[in-house]
C-alpha cells in the first residue's frame, strides 16, 4: 500500500475541486465534492499504476507560508 499527497484547490470559475499528485504524471482530477475528488484521484492512480510504477518527475517536499508586506 502506497500513500500519495494530493494538492487540492477550488476553481472559482467552475466551483469544482481540482486535485493532482505532485510529480506523478497524469494523476489529476476534479469533482464537485472532496469525497468525490478523493475517489476520482484513487481511481486515476490505480489506472496509472496498472502500467507499472511511474518514474516520478519530482518529489513532494512540503508547503511553506510566505508573508509579503
């Protein structure tokens, strides 16, 4: 069992949640609810893994909060 970190945003134009897995080519989806997005991302990852473990384009490190005056 593998764990992936998803980045999730909400599109102001469509009001949909949009998620992607950093460094995992093709691992992205959108949905009306967070639960639906979670299911969609799991399905996409499952389909992508059918072709074997992908080579990561990058490695997720974390997030930072920046203060700009």
